[in-house]
C-alpha cells in the first residue's frame, strides 16, 4: 500500500468512525425520548416544587453513580446484572428526567414559608 492509498484508507476510517459515533448519538437520543414519553405516561404528575422535581433527577443520577461504582469496582458489586447496561439505562433515565425538569421550568413556583404556618 503506497502513501496515497494509506491516506485514503485513513480518511475512510475517520468517516466510518464519525458515522458510528453519529449512529450511537442518534440511538441515545431516541432512547431518551422513549424514556421521557414512558415516564410522562406512567407518572403524568410532575412536582410544581422544583426541589422535589430536582430530587427526581438526582435520584436517577444517584442510580447512575451506583451503577458506575459497581462497574469500576466490580469485585465489590453487590447488585446483579450487566453494569454497562445498568449505566446506559440510568444515564438515559437521568437525561429524560432532566429534560422533564426543563420542560416544566415555567411551572415551578416559589414557596412562601408562611403559607403552611398555622401558628
Ligand atoms: Mg433508575
């Protein structure tokens, strides 16, 4: 293989890598959209209190870090299952809940601490 052929091959490999990366990105976005729709159908109510809404996002992020810890320190993994699959699932759920948080941004209300004061 001469230098020109090597350069052409390297360019083809770069294009293939870009196409593969784009395909992975597209599949991830589709999975996030599906998770978002599934969550909105299963749990149609979303908190008007942003602290509780952020808590839902954080709960999923917590599951993501647990899956990542189980993957990294596999000898200490007390959970069953494929850690790569768990990280994928929890990352999708985290982004879907962050999207839900953003979609509801205009509905969050400020809480007056005097509202529930009975004294
Ligand atoms: Mg989860």
